C-alpha cells in the first residue's frame, strides 16, 4: 500500500527514506529531528522532495523520473496535526463543514462522521470551549470529510496529558477499524504505536 523512495533536504539536513509496506496502518517513529514530519509533508505535497517516488495504494502522487507531482488539493489526503488547528471564529459544525470537498456521493458523510467520533453534542460549541481530546476528534472529523484516500497523523496526542491521551486512543482505534483507509501515523511513544499500527518503521 505504501511505496516511498524519497530524497529529502531541508536546509543542511538531508536524508533518503525508502519504505515498501503492505500494511494498512504504518507508524513512523524515531527521535525529534529525524525527519518524520518532513516525510508526511512530502506525501501531502507541502514539501517537494529532491527526487524519488511516492505511491500510496496504487496511486502515484510524485515521481521525479516520470515528471509526476500532483498538487496538494489533488492528492486526497486528510492531515491531522499535533495541534487541532481549528478555526476559533467558527463553531464545531462549521469547522467540520470547512473540510467538505467535492460534489456527488461522498465516502464519508457528515452524520456518519459525527456519529463515528461521538461529537454530536459538540456541534454548537466554540472551539475554545473544547478539551484537547475533543478538539482532536473534531480535527479527525474534518480530515475525513475532505474525502481522503489516505490519512496522515503527525503526533496527534503529543499536546495532550496522559488522561486525555488515554481518552483519545480508543477513538483513533475506532477510526482505524471502521474507516479502513491507509494511514501513516507519526509518534515517538512506543505504547501508542503498538496499540494503533500494523507495521512500524524507525527513522534514526
């Protein structure tokens, strides 16, 4: 499902990342500064690699040799960041609506996503009144409503205390089990990775 062969450079930092993995949920771990977020950003089209290839579930997003470099909006990627990055001037319903893309039949409908994440009681709330775990559930919902073919998670629990982390992990497991999308999950917490991923790759 995941075929990466990336030559990356950010300033003086360079690295070559090669991953061929058939597992649906892949974790990327390693110390801070190893390039985990840069890999996610390259997949999302936010960072251009120096060369290589990105293929997800049979779709080629980038291939230097063939001159393929899909723009970000055509890559069909849902991205959940370390902080929820919700719009403070919008309530939860409108934050979720902001993620809705395209016309016609949707793989992920609004009501189904709200039910999946248990956020129906939050729809009228301002985002400033959400706990960290609630805000991340809304961020996951917004990512799903963008109708992605791939979900990227960049340490979505890192800003939460232990209690909120334990609260959110079952929701992530539910998304993993019910949504059935390819997922690339970045974290440096071994226990979190073991509970969520089918395969683990370590960046030194």
